[in-house]
C-alpha cells in the first residue's frame, strides 16, 4: 500500500519537530514524491547527515511503502 504525503510529513515531524516540509507527488500515484525540508536540526551537519536524519525519520518505509522520495534539505538562515 502506498504511503500518503500526510504520513510522510507525520514521520518527518516526529523526528524533526521544527521542520517546514513541502511534498509533491511527482507521478500522481502516491508512490513517487519529492520533498523540501527546512529544519534547524540541519545546522552544522553536512548534506549526507541531513539526508540520513530524514531517512531515519521514515522508519525503513523507503523501498516498501514509499517507493521513491527525492529529498532536498535546507538549513534556515540564522537571524542576528
């Protein structure tokens, strides 16, 4: 059974509570998504570490319930 964008957001928010998440269904099939995720948790982490955080948030759903997810992580601009 495919995973909905709502479920993807829920899993990511559990791991990254301050995240701003934009998800697009690329093929209209609830199976191929792209996500832009902005979180202060990414500050000081390289791109691989950021993506690992997102992957761990999805609790091994990638490849089973979630077929494909293109991830773009964004570090928010620091104020001051």
